[in-house]
C-alpha cells in the first residue's frame, strides 16, 4: 500500500477502528510466532496482511533477521526490524537518490526512529540478547541446537508477546497521520 492509499484509508477509520486493527495485527503476530517461530517474519506477516503490504520477496528477505540477526542475539530484535521494514515499505524512498532530497527517506527514518524509541521504552533495549535477559533472566545461544531447543521451550510465549507488542507499536506509528508543514 502506498502512503497516499494508506493516508486515505486512515482518514476513513475511526479511532475505535484503528484500535481494533492494531489489536488484530498484534494478535496475528503473536499467533504466527507461536506457530511458526521467526520473530521477524511473524511480525512482518501480520503487518503485511492487515496493511495490504504483502510481497513474497520482502517477506523472504527478512528470513535471516530473527534471533538478533542470524541467531547471533547481538543485533536488533527481529520483531523490531520487521516493524521498520513495514514502515519503509510504506514511507521509504522509491529510488536511490540523495537522502537529504528524498521525502520518503526522511519520513521513513522519522517513523522508524519513533518506533525504536517506543520499543526501547517498552523493552529496555533494541538488542535481542538484552530482551532475552529481561524476559527470562538469561541470554541464549541460538546457534547451538540444544540451547535453541531449550529457548523455544522456555521462550515461545515471551517471544510471541514481543512480536505482538512490536507489531502493535509499528502499526501505531504507521497509522499516525503524516505531519504537515
């Protein structure tokens, strides 16, 4: 969905309809993570479904972002990167041009920054291992098969909740009207 189409859709939605949509997006992200695992794709799939952003290539491109990028835990939470991806799909620049001259680039960066701030406020960090420590008391080595299986057993509900919240925060940021002026 383009920014123009989304803007028209947003103008037509009541605040209650927006709340319901945000809740549905969050619930789908939770359910997808619970069923399929992969925080980045679970979160993005929910945003794509409800915001008319479905694109198999974009979905596929987020495969390696889960587990703090390539299961390292050292990178940004995959659920957050999915939210930034959705923001960029709607608001980002369409071609390579100087960033300073690109309204799309500027708007995507502005909204992505807002999402990162909200996410960090919620979870205390943007980093996968830090979030794992916050919700479980420890960080897991997701590249080790044994630890990954333990992580899945111990953390599925917690990761599903992170995906749910990340998807909801992203949807809130996406659905905010673009400032004028």
